[in-house]
C-alpha cells in the first residue's frame, strides 16, 4: 500500500532527538524556573520548557550563574540554558546557565561602549549595603546592580512601586569594565519637561523634610524637586500628598519654589 498522508500532514520531529542535537551543537534552550529543590542542602532549579512539555530540567546552584542570594528570586522567570546531559528514561535533562552568561559577558565587553542606550530587564529588587538596588539583565543573562540613585524615576516612590519583575526598560552604559548602567541617564532631564507659572496650583508628594524646608516632587514632572518652607501650622511628613502654589520657577536654574497649601487625602 502506498504511504499516503492526510492533507495538511506535518511531520513532528522526535523531541528527544531535537534535544540531543541541541546538546551536541551547544545550542541555547529557553526555559522557565518552575521551582527550587534542595539536594544535600544546596538549591537546585527545576526547569520547565514551554516548547517541550513534560520534560524537566535541573540546574545545580553552581551552574545557575547567579549569586546565591538571588537564586530564589528567579522562580517563575524565563532563562536560557545549555543542555549538559539527557536522561530520556526519567524525562530529565541536566542544564547550565553559567556557560550562557559567561559567553554573553565576553560578547558584551566587545560590543558595548560607554554612552550606548540598551534594553535591560528587571530581574530583582534587593537591598545591598542598606541601599535599595535594581538587578537588571543587560543581555544574555548578565546581571548588573543599579543603585537607587541611578534607577529611581520618581524620587518620592520606592523602587518596588516603580518597577515590576520582568519589565524591560532602557538604560545607558556608564562604563564597560566594570559594566555599569544607569536607567536615569537614559531618560530626558526632567527639568527639560517642566513648565510652571507663578501662581499656579500643583499637586505632589513630600520627598523629604530637612533644615526647615520641605522637598516636594510634583506629579506632573517626576524627578523634579520643589522647595517649600515648613508651614507654621500643621504637620508635614515624608510621603504626604500635598497641594502647592508656585512662587518661582526657572528650568535653566533648576529651581522650583513653592508654598504648601493643603494636605491631600
């Protein structure tokens, strides 16, 4: 009998053969960290593969390519790995992310120059040396710390209020060796977008109270700070929502002087 195929028939390659070929050719594979297990007290990523359902991958801690403090932060996140071993009988493959990251880091050193604007993906928000810090992937899984001063867009908001894990934003390469990036530097100067008039009423958030003055970040121009004297009556604290009246503004001098009017609920 002739080997007849139904109309629209598409040959489906054997999954294990595909994975074997990717292993032999050292091709990267997309995966997601589905969970963390512990073997002899050490963390192991358990991976799932969107393109290969039913197959699990394992990445021991020394092959994750991330600091031990960040291993748990990757649960639920997408990563790229290389296949190092295959156990078809148990539907398991052993993987490494470290090799991917090492190769990417070497590639970035050659391609990036200071001043480049690149897309980065937020991987974690942590505290390092008592400073809130953004951990971003600058390409190929290479992680870079971005301190709050270089990450914050709205001064009066926390990094957790401004960023979401998995979000992609632009950053400027500040230096290549060591590799450092700044999200703030990739954005326009907020003063260049400010336009206020004397007598205008505006809303904002109290950023800080210091030396008898109140620093206020206007809602219309995140990143700009206006200065107002502490009112004789009433309490003012960091984080308060307030309405203000403009008494002086100069974008060139980067000055915005205000009067506090009311606290907003």
